C-alpha cells in the first residue's frame, strides 16, 4: 500500500538560541552548553557575513574570514586574530572539526573580523552588528475604544497572540531594541500598560488591558495599532487578531464626522509563507565541495540570505533547519506540509558547473488520493504546473542577471512528497570558481534573483488551493 500524508500540524521543541542582526542578514543559531558556559559555532556565526573557511591542524583550528586570518587552539582561552592575541573568556573547543567559542566572547571577537561596532545583549542572546537597530515609540489615543499606536523605524512582522488581559507580540527576526522605558503605564482603564522584554533570541511587547484586544497593521508594516475589541455579539464570536502586516499602502485613518457613512475596512492581505530547506545537516555533510568545505555549511548560509531576500519581498519565511541539525527527507516533507506554505525551496550546492540548476519533481506513476489524504510519492501532482512556472521564472531571472542557470525535472526527494509548489536550487560555482560557493556576495546575488522570481509569481502562488 502506498504511504499517505495527512494535512496536520507539527511542533518543535524550544532550545537556546542566539539571534544575530546585520545589514547583510538576520539569522538565528543554536547555543550549546559546555563546561558551564554557553558556546556557539564560530563558522556558523560568520558564514552569512562574508567569505569564510576553516581547517584543523592537530590542536589548531585555523580560520580565514575575508582577508583576516585567525588561529585557535583547543583548550586554550586565548586566540590569535589578525596577528593580535585576544582573550576568549573560556577555552576554545573543537568538536567534529567544528570550532566553538564561548558566546560571551563575540562582543570582542567579531569587531576584530568585521571592523564594525557590535552591541551584544548577552542575557537575551541578541547581537546587533553596526547601525541596524529598529526603534519603537508608543502613543495612546484615548478615543472610544482607546487605541495604542506603535510606530517602528522599519517594517516588522511579529507573531501575535492573545490571552485574557494581554496581547503579546513576539519579534523573532527583527532587530527591535528596548525603548527608553521598558514599561509604560497609561492613564486608561482599558489599555493600562505596555511592557518590553527580550530573551532567548527574541524581543517581546506585551500590552495589558481590561478587555480583549485586536491589532492591525499599516504604513507598510511600520505601524501597529492595538485597540480594544468591540463587545462580542450575541453569537459569542471572538475578535480576530491580524497576525501579519498587510502588503501595499496603508489605509486612510481618522474618525468620520457625525452622520458620515463609513466604508468597511478591507481585510489585510495575508503575508504568504515560504519554506526554505537547507539540504543536509548534522551527521549528513552532503558533498565535499573542497577538502574543508561541506555542502551542509554552504546551504545553511545560502538559506539565511534567501530568507532575508524573501522577507524583503514581503514573504514570511520558515527555515527547516537554522543550525547543524539532522533531518530525514520524510521529516522535511512532513514539516513543510504541516506549515501549509505557498512555496517550498530546497537548497543544494555542487562543485561542478557554474551558476545554478533549478529542479522540479519528476513524479512516479503510482499512488492515489483518498479523501483528505494524499499519496505520499505523488503528493506534488496538483501543484506541479505552478512549480514548473516558478522554476522557469527563477531560471529567467538568473539569466537576466548574467547568472548561468538551467531548469530540470528530476526524481529528487522530497519534492514529490510536497503538497505546495516546490523546487530545488543547486548552487554551482561562480566566476571565481569553487571559492565563490561560501561567498556571501555571490550567494546574495543568487538569492536576490530567486526571491524576485518567486515574488513575480505571487498571484499564482496565492491562488493555490
């Protein structure tokens, strides 16, 4: 009997994580406890920020970032970076050729490599590189019902949830920094307080109130207006919370004059969800692109840059792995299907050829659907025409930017197990050959082409069942 997949939900366990914000990319890394300290992989920290490579020589872990060299020694608390000694505050560790530094050392270590100021909120595990911070101001309008207007200096897309007496906004990818006052009290019996907090790589705004609240977005995601919901009708309906910012220009605001007829407020456009899947990870290293460069590391850095570019195009993005995690093909397909995204993009890398190869599924002749269940090996069938359309757009966009690209159909799992439009992009060397593969500049160029092509297919993606 053919395997079947049901449209269900999935959850992942929480873990310690470090969020890094920069002008190149915003990304999150896992944090590991070792010897009573919190550690992170240094290569993973630097990969999205520039061209980086590393190799092990005995007890030495030698790394090059752009034009900077560094030498770390297993068990030692000092390292040599750009010809100068630096105190790490704890022993350097080598685990399976992976160099790990105490997380607390990043505030002094990264400026040596980047030549840029670093602001590290260490207790919250949030690190800001350069002038990247997003600020927020709050103003309460004591109308009926009262409105709390939050203005941000850059677009935001928090996850919003409600509970009795609170509305909670969690900012995962935004470099939101604390306001001057972490807690604001309002002289209002309905909306009484706004509190800012940050922990485990996220920032959070919590609005306290005596009645249910709802949120709406405007000003292209730069303004969030929180209002007290109207009293529920006799049917007992629950007020709806807008969880994602609308696309397009903000709606006009203001209170109509007495007797004026008001038009119903249009529902905000939903922020389409994309799943980006960096191939391999953990024990599965993928192709050996060089003696020291594994495919799994290239795909992860590439995925973080693609997430940034898709976010810039107005998509919400899930990375199936944001660290060195091992996932089976079935786990990848199951998680993507459960997310109910409009597009899935798998990322690979190869040392042969140039530019990129773009794949869509080549489906086997087997399996049949049964009601809400879909045949596992042919789940892609209904979405395949749109998959091919998006893939063609990606190839065309790359060619317009003088990036060699060709489209293929291949039996490449998990493409055939996915219910939404799906494609795989295999990054091949650039003009400088294999050294371009880990280059953030080269990856950024390809990621921008992919994101622009996907955005051009937004209407087809949005009308998928």
